[in-house]
């Protein structure tokens, strides 16, 4: 967000062609909130053993899957470096773990 035109991280603005964004500020803001702050909230909930922690973990996984799906739709798929497949796998794992945790939590309280 601090270098929305690629001043800090050398990303060409041409990579945003076909997207609704002219700079990286809004995508960076979305990324910071959904995949920066939200995981911190999920961790804080988990550390406190809050009942919403499993849903928060699953929500972070779903947010990552949505982000990657939109990125692939707009920018295209790339496995060099293999970050997109890695993040898709991580999003699926977080979602599955969060949902499994929720199911285990709800069955143990019955």
C-alpha cells in the first residue's frame, strides 16, 4: 500500500490490466485486512479458546481461496515460483481444519 505503483516491490502496473484497479493500493488494502489482520484475529481467538475460533480459522481459509481464485482469474495462473499452488493448498487446509475443529467442538459440547 505504501508503494501502490510498484515503487517498493517491483510489480509492473501492467499486471493489473483487466482488473478494476489502476494501482496496487486497493488490492493491498484488501490483502492486508483479509489476509493480514484477519489471521491475527483468528490466532487471538484460538489462544483464548473462544468458541468462534474454528469459524475464524475457516473464514481465513475461505478468504485465501477467494483471493487466489480472483487473482488467477484476473492475472492468470503461474506456478513459477509455486506461490499460487502453495496458497491454494494452504487456504484449503485452513478451511478444512477450521471446519473440522468446529465439528469436533460442537460434538464434544453435546
